[in-house]
C-alpha cells in the first residue's frame, strides 16, 4: 500500500476508535510514545489512554478535513498531519483540531 493509503487507513482507524472506544487506542501507542495535550507532556501507552479517557466528554465525532503524509527516515517512517472538526454531543458548534503523528518503520 502506498504511504498516503497507509496514512488514511491509520487515521480512519484511530479516529473511529477514539470516537467509539478510547480505551481501544492503547495498542496504537508504545511505552516510548509521547502525547502533548494543551502543553501537558504525557508518555507511555497507559498514561496516554488514561488522559484520553479522562476528557470531559463521552461522545464525539471527528470530521476529518485534511490528511497529509510525508515519508520520514530511511526505515519507512512517516509523518502524518491531520486536521478537522470535533463535534461533541449536545454542542451546536464543532471545535477545530489538528494532530501530528510520527511513526517509525
């Protein structure tokens, strides 16, 4: 599969899981994974999932606008930039979001 196809498949899986079962994201992170959320640096799969599951909303829907992918490094790594809207249940206005993923081959 081409890099753009891999990136799109990852993004579709990640945000579908986030929207329906955030705890299910644990297998997408490693102990060395980092998440920076509003300035707070969080490391490790368990800590990242704890943060994501503690967010003050239970139901949401990510509406993806942009998925940009670039190869990174000789071992098949990738940079994936995602932007879009986050619609929370009961809210009339969506929130804008952007996220950058760095994966190593």
